[in-house]
């Protein structure tokens, strides 16, 4: 029995875990989750989405039995639409998740029929040598599930993202008896969420934020606007109920949020959500009677929170005396965007409240003591930490060993054999990232994005060189600057200086050089960078275009 | 009496505050601090440093009496070298700060004679109608000072960056009697650091981190490496003493840190720092007897911590069982860089400890209760919050009003008259940011950096168009792609497709269009973007170069 993470192990994002059972090299395979991660300006400017590199799996497509999706967060389901055609196997998940998966296939022009709704444990789904059952867990989205994966070599519990919540507001509370029952049949390996291994206190229940939110909304004099993750329907419900309790009409802004709630209602998961009004009606309601729940808790520039921070949005404007609540945490890397919004609201006189005091948000992941409790419940032969950066996986493995469990840190591409008494590394598989860039998938390491980063850091000099084919002389040089100071010290024009210097250099160059495009390009680049370095202190990226023309009739 | 922030109010960074006294429009001026802020990939890729726009002050240079620098952090002193020539007035600061200021002038080829060392309160420096005295405050760098600015209109206390520390490890402890004495003569306005207004508990002393650090180092089995801000010499001392107490040789890595310590020793401020060894000697010391103190607490790619995280650095390599301590906090926006280093160390088997539990770092800024204490000590007629984002200034003003003080939020460019019983806005001055980009200063809003960001997001198509002057036809089109997928759906070559489409369009274009460079450029851009959008789903930046040649002899 093998375990091979292709994404999600050594990073937080783009989860994709392969399990295999069978003779070495002929294992039958299942894939657990198929998520994305999000680009950023530092490392992947202009990229739309980041996928795990599934080349290894695609080459072994004939051995793949099925895809199981634990829950509908983008880092677990986001790549299903873009990659299903490459895999073409059934997709199994619970009802809410299924609805999201179906939509993702439809968005790519695919039939949603590949998606199969499965019931929770003890229902089982066969997939080759695997029997898989969905164990309800609490997380920050409806119908999250761990997977109980039975094989002839034993049982694996793959937790997915989870926390232990005895009062989760929405969905099934943590049921220690049920978990013990599952453990009772013996667990070979626990493959376990590691996100919050550094959080030393036991996690708090989703229900604990209700009193503080209710008080806050009740005491607010003006309009109340709250943001949270669109898929956290339990939180949406808490926020909406707080609004309702304060006698406010509640309006949801942001398509992602409206769609999530609608999916929750359509699948029968959300039954008693307070009434919500349309934005068209919201504009005519006195601000002290209105509560907005909006997208954009991470400072996303196009989400409703950012739009409101820039002024009027859909007829609504915040002002002095209004309240804006971040019922969320800021994911590392998003700080600047969130802070920008906070300050924009501050300039409007809006009071901004965030979770810095820990009152208005709880995490969806199990903290260190909760992880220890789960280790104790399942008493697995081995623990495999997943869903975490390297430091989280390593710390989680250490925690498990302290508790007497075998453990191994396996980052993306590390194939473990789980059959023996301890996990054993049996192979390293090439993995990586694939970028969705416009409509193209490009490799993270193929240099395209590297070139963009270089242009952003260094600016661009584009130089067109005209070479007369007959006499083989460089007739004209045209330089254009983009993203650079146009003038150097003393007001000299950079483009002109470059044109003159390149012209000089080519006129002095040997006849033979002009016949060789590569040599011309290298010479032009060298001269142009030297001039730019002297004039403006930068070494730009140089794009050289050589045009050869003939003067003879 | 006027107050005009040109930088630092409405942001954290590039502090520059103007005070004026005299008839309206003829006030004599002083400048307090002249700092920089640091660029980032999101908003200012490729930029070297960010300065406040001093145009207003430069135009009134004849009215400027002096520059006072509160302390030697880059956001208070970093622009002195680049802008002194534009201002040319004496620079006053305490000894340690003066040494740093002198170096900055020398680096720009200027004489350090403009810098004057002043003694602490009660010593006074006259500057036109101003009498200025340096009040020692605790911060996270030696010899930080607040300024007591006396004018005929009354006394202003400008706190600079400060905390209330009764045991600061280095420098003068907080002296409430002295502060009360200063307050006793009446304070018109308190212009006050707002950074930590949201930190609800009283700040902790620098000395409080000593026991935890000492224990941690004493218990470490392998090499110990600690990083903190290079200028926090008190912390360097605590770390070095912890190393010494554990019987370790101590070595400082990183030029900024070595220079800071040297400056501290040369100025006689640091007298009992434990002995440090050179890196050449460190390599031969057993790892359990060695402690490194290194630069790079913010994940800077070229600093010692990042170098060590990438492997061997100056002959030193970390490995399993070693310990790396971040005795620092991560400044918002630097999270990704810090996390990258943490994970790199984790991969080496190095244990990484940070301040997430609040044991190994304390802030250098006054927290909310400390601010309230300072309000009470000085009992000013009005409070002007500075050194903070808008939300910090606004919250600080609110806090002051709760305590019965008049207060006003004045962001960069807001000129306040402090003469009356309440601060009054009398003018708005155009302010902004100037970028140091290579060797050039460019305006933040002049489009250069915007173009670089666009290239990073959209990629570049450079298109050279050859037009025959005689017959006025487009002879050749050359397209080059940079930072874009070279092939579209079906493997079509993007550059070729663009060349064909542009060629087509220009051959069909009216004769008149070809005579007009702007029209040709617009047409080429339109066609190229359409093709790219169809082929690869992106709309690149297009650089068009038109070459006109003549076939006639």
C-alpha cells in the first residue's frame, strides 16, 4: 500500500494525495482531492491559478480508479474542472461538495455525470481494491469529511481538513464514540491535517463566536458590514442571526457568498437561515436597520469589501459611525491588501473591528491538543502528517513520535510504502506546479513567469535593428523604453543614448558579426545594458528585433 | 505655530515632520526626521528605496533652519544622504544617531560636517524661533529621543518612536519624574507615536526576554543561531550574553549588524558587550559551543539568515539538531519571506523558534495603556497622533479625546495650526512618494512603475514594423514575446500569428494610416492584443517600433 502526495504536503494549498494498492509498479490508484493554490505578485505575477503537476498520475491513468473529494474548499476541489479530462474517472463526494464539483465540470463544458454523491459512514464506495467511507468532520465549510480507506493491507484514516467541534452551528458535531468505533477495527495509518500544530491551546467551537458577534451588532449605531470566508456558511448564519436579533435586515453581497448559501439551501443542508434581502431593497433601508455580509475577507481587490472601501458599491456607501467587522483571519501574504481596506474604511470614519483579540473568529483546523486527542482515539500504527508546510509536517511528526507513534514526513513527490510496521520511502516522483495563465497551462519552471518578474524588477528596452542585406550594414536602430526612467543624469534621453551607442558599436563591428543574428543580438544587449547602467543605474531586460531588408529592386 | 507631516502620518515609514513658527506663509521651519520606506513587489517592483516627496519644503528651503533626527532607524534617517543637498541646513542629533547620519552623507560624497552632535535634555539647540531639546526615550535602538520643541507659542513634545521601559538593558530607563518636570512647564501639543495603539496590554520591558532566551540557549544541543533587527543592540547584547552564559563563543554575521555594534562601541554607548569572534574562527568551533547572531529577521533574501537557509554560508552549515531563533516580529508584508526561511531550515532538520508565544521579543513602541500614561504625564492641550496608518492615528485620537484632550488626525500633507486651543487644519499640501530607481529619482505616480507592474501581469509583445517610405507599405513585421506562452491552443506559434495578423491588417489599411505613426501603433496594438487574447487568453503590453526606410538609391 502506497501513499504519494502530489500537492499539499510541504505547502498549504493545492491538495492532491494518491493512494495505491497492489503489486509494486502495478498498484491500483485512487486520488484524494484535486485543489488549487493562489498566485501572488512576488512569485507568480499575472498567473490566474496554480495547479499541482499531475504528470505522474496522468501517465498512469489506466491504473486510476476514482477521485474522492473531502470538501469543497478551492484548495481541495479547485482543479477538478481543469484536470478531469486528463483523468476521466468517477468523482465521489458528499452532496454539498458534489454540487460544487458538478458546477466546476460544467464551467469547462464537461458533463457533471462523473460526479457521484455518496452517503456518510457507514456507507462505502468500492474503487478497485479500495473501500472508502466518508466520515463527517467539522471544518469551516458544510459536509467536510475525512475518508476511511480500507484495503487488504489495512485501514487508512485520511482526515481531510478538520477540527473537533461539539457545537459546530451547522452539520454534525464531533462524535467521539463514532470515531472510537472506527478506530476499534484497527487503523494502519492516520494521514492527518497539520495546519494548526503550532497552536498550543485546544481549538474553540464555531458556536463560541456567537455571543461576541451578537453583542457587537446589537450595540452598533450605524450600518454593520461583516466579512468572512464565503464558504463558511455556519459563520454566515451566525452573522445573519446576529443581524436579525438586532432587528436588522440582512443582505449578502458577493457572488461567491450568494452561490455558497444557495448551494447550501438547495442541498437541504441549510434549513433555518434568516431571511435575506436583495441589494436593490437594501439601499432603501435606514442604515441602523441594515446588516451587510460581504465577500473579501482577504482584501481581494474585486470583492465586495474592497469595492465598499473605495466608495459607492451597488448603491451602498459606508460612512462615519458605521461598523466593519472582519470575522476572519488574514492568511499570510494577504496582510497588505487587508490593511489597505482597513485604512480606507478608517478614512471614511468607519470603525473597523478585526479578530486581533480572538473574539470574532475561530479556525477550522484542529490545534495541537486536538491532534493529540485524535492520535489517541485512532491509535494508528503510523502517523503521516499532511496539509502543512514542511515545518508543520515536521512538528506534527515529532508530536506523534512523542506519543509513541511511528511517523514520517513525506513532502510532495515522496512515495511511502505503508504496508510495514513503519512508513518507508520507496520512491521520489517528480512533482511541481502548473500555472493557468490566461487560457494556457504553463510550467512553473519554464521561464515565462521568471521573465515577467525580471521585467517588473528591471524594466524593458526593446531595440529594433534594421540590417541592409545587400551591403550588410545596420541602417537604423530604434529603441523604446518601458518601465524605465526616460532620462538619465543631465536630462539625456535614454532611448537616444542607446540608439547612438548601438549604432556606433554595430558600425565598428566586423562584417561577419552582422550576418549572424545571435551575435548581433548579444552585442546589442551588451551595449544597451551598459548605457542604461551608466545613465539610470539599472540593467533592463533587452528585447532585440532584427529586421533584414533588401535595397535592391 | 504649524505642524505639517510630509511622511509618516497615514503610513508606517518615511517619517518627515515639519514644524513652523512665524507669520502665516513666512513661518521659519524645522524638519524632524527624514526617513525612507521599503518597496515591495506588489506596489513598487524593482524600486530601491522610497522617499517622501519634499517638493514643498525644497521650495521653501530659505525658510528652513535645521533638521532634527530622533533616532537612527532607516524610516527616520534613511533619506538624509539623498536629500541633504536639496536642503543644506544643519542636522542635529545625539551621538549614536550622528555617526549613522555622517556615514549616510559620506556615502553620497558629502561632507559629514553638517551633522552636529547634541547632548540630551536639558541641553538646548536654537534654530530660528525654536529651542529644541532631546529627551531620551526607550526604543529598539540606542539613543532614541523625543524632542521638546519650545516656541513663543508654547511647547510641543514630539515623542519620536518610544516605549516606556524601566529596564531597557541599554540606555536610560524611563524616568517619570523627569517627564513630569518637562510637563510641569505646560505642553501645548503632544505629537505622539501611534504604532501600538491597538495593543491593549501595557508594553513589556526589553529585560523581560532575557530569562526565556537564556534558558533556550542553555538547553540547545547543537549550534544556536538567533536573528533580530540589526540596530537593536540591547537585544544583541541579551542574545550574546545568553550565548556566553551557555559557554558558547558568539559570532555576529551580517554587515549591518556588525556596523551597528561597532558604532555602539565607538560612541561609547555599548561598554560591556560579550566578546565576539570572527567568522573565520567560528568555523572551527564545535557547533555545541557556538552561537551565531545574524541579520535577516524579515526574511530578506540577501541577509545572513536567508543565506544560511540556502546552505553553506561563509563556511558555516546548519543541520539536524541545531536551533534557529527569530527574536523578532514579522513586519506585515514580510510573512512569505520569513516562512520560506523557516521551512528551508525545517528541511535541514533545524528547530525553528519564533515569537508566536510572546517569549522572545518585545516591541519598541508604547502600547495603548502606555500611551494613556504619557497623555496623563504631559497633560497637553492637544494630542496629534503620528507614526501610524490612518486607522492607528484615528484610534489614537479617539483615545486622547476619551481622556479629555483635543485631538486631530492629520495625514501627510495636512497643515495644522497648533496656536489655538484646538488643532485647526489650515492647508493641504501636495505630498507623495519619490522612488529611488537605480540611480534616478522618479515620481511614484509618473507611470514608470505602473508599466512594470503591467508587464509583470500581462507579459510583453514587442512588434517591429518596417514601412517603405517610398511606396508606403508595411514590408515586414517582427514580433517577439517575453513573459508569455509562446504557443496557443493547437501549438500555434503566437509570434507568427501576430505577425500574420498585423501584416494582414496593415496591408488592408488605408494608405493614409501608414503615414501616421500613432495610427499605425494603435492599429498594431489592437490587432496584437486581439490575437493574443484569442490564442493564449491574455492581453499583453504591446511595444510597437516603427522603422521607415527608403528603397530608392
